[in-house]
C-alpha cells in the first residue's frame, strides 16, 4: 500500500511538473510574442526615423542648392556691375578722346584754314 501511495504521489508530482512546464512554456510564448511586438514597433519607429532623416537630408540639400544659387546670382550681379563700370569708364574715355580730337581739329582749322 505504501508503495502504491508512493507511486501515486510520484505520478501526481510528475503531472504537477508537466503542468508547471506547460505554464512555463506558455509564459515564454507570451514573452516571445511581446518581444516580437516590441521589435516590430521599434522597426516601425526606425523606418519612420529613417524616412524623417531622408526628408531632412533632402531639405538640407535643397537649402544648400538655394544658397549656392543665391551665391552665384550675387556673383553674377557683382560681375554685371563691374562690367557696367568698365563700359562707363570706356565711354568716358571715348568722349574725352572725341573731345580732344574735336579740339585738335579746331586748332588745325585755325592754323590751316581749308
């Protein structure tokens, strides 16, 4: 009888151990699902950050291009102003030369009338 009781106790202990193992496996499955869910959420957040970073990078590139265009425009305007000054100086020199020529012609006319 004692041997039968010991066998029954052993069987109940094994059933209890199996139930505990099943509970442990179930908890591990739930933890795995929770970790997978968190992993998916982190992956989604990572994709969003990468997308946001690409957008910011594109904005920075556009801003750099805009600044480059403004710089080129400022250089072109400065070059145009310099060109106009040179033209004005050349025009002034031509007028001075023309005035000198006219004066020389007037002197020649006085010296040697036609």
